[in-house]
């Protein structure tokens, strides 16, 4: 029987914590998209500059909304791929490398998007430059302080989960 060193146990615990955080952040974010796709309108004015409820239905086609929901759900579930039970299953199915590759791609995309968008909207907020389309302060605040930092945090948590789960040994799972 293989005995884990303290460092390996700490890394496994960190991977689990960050994996669960990543999954929770992703599913929480996706829940808003599901709500909006089902016709809800609360807080959508913090995402898109719209002036009337009639405009809300024309902001994005429904199929685009459901595609985004599918992709965000998949990205959220990548956080679970760092759990010992999931690693065992993925190893048996010979899918661990493929899933880990997908998780790294998702983590990098989420982090890059979150960082660049947060930076852009903070620069708009401090009036470093002006883009007329984003003139609505509620939209700028929503992106600068909620939606895009949420993407960034989700991506960073997934990166950390993937990093800490890197050195799992089959015998320690």
C-alpha cells in the first residue's frame, strides 16, 4: 500500500477545494444564463445596454443563449475532474488526458476572458477612454465588478485545481 506524503495530501485537498469552487462558480454563473434564456429579465441590463424590455428579446438569439449555457456547464463540470472519484472513473475510461486537456483549455479561456474584459471595463469606468456603445454605467459596473471578475475567479480556481491535481498518483486516489 502506498502512503501519501503530507505534501501530496495537501495538494489533493487543495485540488478538491479549488475544483469544487470552480464548479460552484461555473454553475452559479450558468444559472443566470438559464434564467435569462427562460425569459427572466432581472439584472440583464447589467450585461447588455438595453433601454426597454422589448429590446431584451432581441439582444441574443435563443440558440446562442443555450449554446453558451451548454459550454459554461461543461466548463463548470471540469472542476469536478480534479476530484479523486472522477479521476478514477476517467482513468478507467481512458479519458483522463482528454478531459484534463479540455479543462486546461477552459481554464485558460475563462481566465483570459475574465482578465481582459475586467481590465477593459475598469478602464471604461475610470474614463481612460470612451466607447459610446457601452455608455450605460450599469452595464460598465456590471462587467467591471461582477460578471467579468466572476469569469476571472472561475478560471483561476480551475487553473489552481488543475495544477494541484497534476501529480496525483493512481495508487493515492
